[in-house]
């Protein structure tokens, strides 16, 4: 059986490291502060925002909460971001996505000062990653790099296949694996004969957004499999994009859902906040 990569334990380790850094900064007179903006009351977003605030509390990061009505205009939202950009006491600004359909997400993300873009979604942050400069890294892929490194999985020279090319997971993930010297392939919905591509992978990272789509015949014997997906199955149980029971016996390492990639996203957000300070 494979080794199960314990995202819960690794994320707890990272949050403890952040907590120490936050307390050292406090001792020097610097407080770390994250502003969290939610527009509307999508129940999933409310849960995510609540978890982020809880993590801030654990790490000693002050969180400022802005809960705006569903019909808030794009201009009013951007005016709030401008105010937070100018506020020296705020180190990080997070706008919970998705935003209501009348608001242009790209314009909102671009309004955040790049030095406070702790989600790492802005063109500046992605551009910095692309050319190998310092900058905020998108939290989910950055968390996966930490999972691999802290599990002592060697990345250099490995064949890595990333399924998915979204701006928040697939693309930054591929760039980060490239930066770690993997040989990287990105697969997507137009990829022909997906299993023949994924079977090349020493490290297979799945961010396809389809419950239990990846079966054993997509995976090379001994591969490391990282599952980014989060869904509810027919029994209302959490599951990933990977059919865990089918795939696990073939892997050397695998992340479970829940308890794999999920907890890392918030831990890396906390890490980015303290970097911002
Ligand atoms: P998107 O829906 O934005 O992207 C999915 C990607 O998968 C697209 O690039 C799409 O290709 C590709 N794809 C879809 N169907 C196929 C197929 N049949 N074969 C090959 N590729 C396919 O999703 P996200 O990247 O935002 O998220 C992916 C998953 O990760 C979701 O389940 C999401 O809930 C989860 N997630 C989890 C997080 C966490 O903290 N654990 C954080 C963020 C996301 P194309 O571009 O051609 O359409």
C-alpha cells in the first residue's frame, strides 16, 4: 500500500511556523493583518471565509472582515480595495471568489495592490512566478510543493503531468513544478488519449474538477498522485478527482480527500500573510 501524504499534519506544522513568526514580529512591534472581503452570502464561500478567519486567529494574525451585500457594485468594491491598499496596517487583501456575476473578477483582482495580493492571483504575481522572480505564490499549488518537499519526494528530473490548466491551480502548478526542475506536461479537456499521457507521470497532479475520474488505468505503477479535487459523492461523502480506492494500490504516495491538499491552501495563505508583513 502507498504512503498517505498527511496534509492535515503538514498544514498544522506550517501554521505553527507562521504562528512563531507572527509572534516574533509582534515582539518587534509589527502586527500582521489580513482583510477578508466577501460579497453576498454563498454558503460555500461563508464556510471558506470562516475557516480562513479561524486560521488567522490560530496564527495570531488579525483579520478584518468585510461582508458586503450581493448587490454591491463593482465600483464600490474597488473603492473598498483602494482604501485597504492605502491602509498601512493591512498586509494582505483577500477577495473570496466567486464574485456575483455582475462583477468583473479580473478587474477586482487587478485592483489589489500586488504587495498585498496574498492569494497570488494577480497578473503581477503570476508573471513573477513565470519569470522566476520573488512574489506571492497561488496558495493551492504552493501547498502541493510543500506537501511533496516535506514528504521527501524528489522532484528534480521527474516526469510530472498536471491535469487542468486553470489560472488558480493547473497553470501555476505546472510553473512551480518546472521551477523545481520537473519535466512538465499539462493535460486538459482537449488532450487526446489522456491515460497514455498520465501514465508517463512519476508525479501526477489532478485538478480536473470531476469526481473520481482518475482510475487505476490512468496511473503508472509507483507514481506519486496528488488529488486537488473536492466534491461530494452520491453518499454525500467528500471525495476527490481521483478514485482513491482504485488508484491507491498502484501508488508510492497519494493524498487523501479530505485531509490532503485541502488544508494546505489555508496554511499557505497564512504563510503569504506573514511574508507580506
Ligand atoms: P476548473 O474547472 O477551472 O479547471 C478544470 C480543468 O480540468 C480545465 O483546465 C479543464 O480543461 C480540465 N478538464 C476538464 N475535463 C477534463 C477531461 N475530461 N480531461 C482532461 N482535462 C479536463 O477547476 P479548478 O482548477 O478551479 O479546480 C479543479 C478542482 O480542484 C476542483 O474540483 C476544485 O473544487 C478543486 N480545488 C480545490 C482546492 C483546494 O484547496 N483543495 C482549491 C481550488 C480548487 P479546459 O481548460 O480545456 O476546459
